[in-house]
C-alpha cells in the first residue's frame, strides 16, 4: 500500500469550489465567507433573500484574496432547482469540491397542534433539500472532495417546554443520511460529515422565548450562545483536505459542550 503523508494534502481551499446552500443569512453566510477566506470560490445559494445574498458575494470579493463568488437562487426543496443549482455551480466555476448543505428552517409546536403546512416545510427543506442537493452533487463533486451537512444538537436533545419533535426528526435524518453517504462515497475518498450547531445567534432564534434561551445558555459549558462564525470554523476544519483528512461519517458538535453535558 502506498505511504500516506498528510503533509502533502492542501492546508487551504485554494483552487477549490464550494457550494453553500442557504448562504444569504446566518450560519450559511458565515460559512460562505470563511471558505472564501481559505481560498475557495463560493456559490452563495439563497431562496428569497436576493439582496442579502448579493451582500455576501460583495463581502467575499472584498476579501481581496482572489476568491470569487456568485449568488444563485434555488429552492432546495425542489428537485429541479437542486439539479439546476449544481449545474450552474459547475458552469460558473468549472468544478465542485465542497458541498455544504446548510439551508434549513425551524418550526416549533406540539405534534398534535403543529400546522401540517409547517410540517411539510420542515420535511421539504430540511430533509428533501439535503437529499436533492446531495443527489445532484454526487456525480459532479471531485474525488477527494467534502460534503458537510448542517444538523443540530436538537437531533439528540429534547427540552421540556420547547416542543419541536418534527424539527428534531428532520435533523435525525441528516445524521443518518450523512453516515450512509459517507460509506457510499468512500471509494472516491469524498469525506462526508455533519456539523451539529448548538443554539446559535441567527434569525432562526428570533422566535425562541427568553426563558428557553436562558435555559439553553445555561446548558452550555461556556454560558453563551454560539455565533455563526463558531460554526463556520468547524465546517472549515472538515472542508480543508489536511485538517479534515481523517474524518468521515462523523458528527462534530459545535455547541460549547451542550450535547456532552447531557
Ligand atoms: P437562518 O438565519 O434562518 O437562515 C436560513 C438560511 O436558509 C437562509 O439563508 C435562507 O435563505 C435559507 N433557506 C431557507 N429555505 C430555503 C430553501 N427552500 N432553499 C434554499 N435556501 C433556503 O438559519 P440559521 O440559523 O443560519 O440556520 C442554518 C442551518 O443551521 C439550518 O439547517 C438550521 O437548522 C441549522 N441550525 C441552526 C441553529 C441555530 O440555533 N440557529 C442550531 C442548530 C442548527 P433565504 O433567506 O434566501 O430564503
């Protein structure tokens, strides 16, 4: 067997192309900028927030390190849009090395009271969106590339007084899907991992009551919420060939110890 020397692997994303879904706001925005800082050309996917996505593209170009970015509108819960998103990525930059399935929505409520429309949104974006985009990306992604799926500590943790069983279950799908695809793509040396954020400051947290927010803060070893930049660092670690080399099928909890605390 050929000797393996980790030092020969790239320690940056120079020359690589990353597609980040849901990159117009919050965690996805921070991931897109971080991957560009590491040298990647980045596709900033968005669904409704065109102006915010354009601002992320401008922020990447302003880094001044040569990283390029384009914004591409696509609703990942549509098979046709997911297919087009990957095709337009390859058309824009000629290749695809890193896919980050970040787009997601939160809808909370008691199971017998959650409107079915909300349930269908959760399943459509958090499950079908991840599946459709991955399915479209598999033939396109370069051997040796990386897929990083954004799950949530919520796939493991139920908090009394904060009912969100359907959301939790969609993230359980992400955890299992990651392991399955990691096995499938191992012959091509494509690393497939999950990053599970703890509660993170973004628009998604806006609907959370102060009481639950405080409960969540107290669960963290460091007594604070995560920032989108905290999560982006974990994604970058897995995306970069050298730091991520020996990780596949793993679930990296970026949560200030919340999951470990249970
Ligand atoms: P956010 O601030 O609400 O941003 C959500 C992003 O997803 C936006 O860019 C939005 O784009 C995009 N999006 C929504 N529906 C989409 C669709 N159908 N197609 C394409 N893009 C779509 O949320 P966030 O907090 O950054 O969450 C990002 C990910 O982290 C999600 O998967 C979430 O479940 C996960 N997460 C978040 C937390 C937290 O506490 N914030 C904790 C654990 C896990 P547009 O605005 O353009 O529509």
